[in-house]
C-alpha cells in the first residue's frame, strides 16, 4: 500500500513537470483509448441484448402518463 502511494506521488511530480505539448499528447492518447473501450462495450452490450430472451416489465414511472417496458434481464428499453 505504501508503494502505491510512492508511485502516485512520483506520477504527480512527473505530471507537474510536463509541458503543454506532452500533456496534450497524453490526453489525446487516453481519449483515443477511451473511445475504443466505449466502442467495444457498446458492441458487447448490443450482442448481449440480441441474445437475451427478454422478460418485459411495464414501467409506469413519471413520464407524463405514458408507460414503457424494460427487460428484467438486460435492461433493454422499449
């Protein structure tokens, strides 16, 4: 646990010493990685919804008197 704190402090010090170009490059890299992960999660979610044998449950929450249905298993909205 103490090693983690040391590593975090070291990273903070390195981060503070970086210039704008380096920070922009790192942010861009992580933004791209985040977008890739979001795409993978979306694909897997769709695949999960397609394979699901839906059990629809009516939801009458405050929607101006209109109801909708949610799948109990995968959370798909209809």
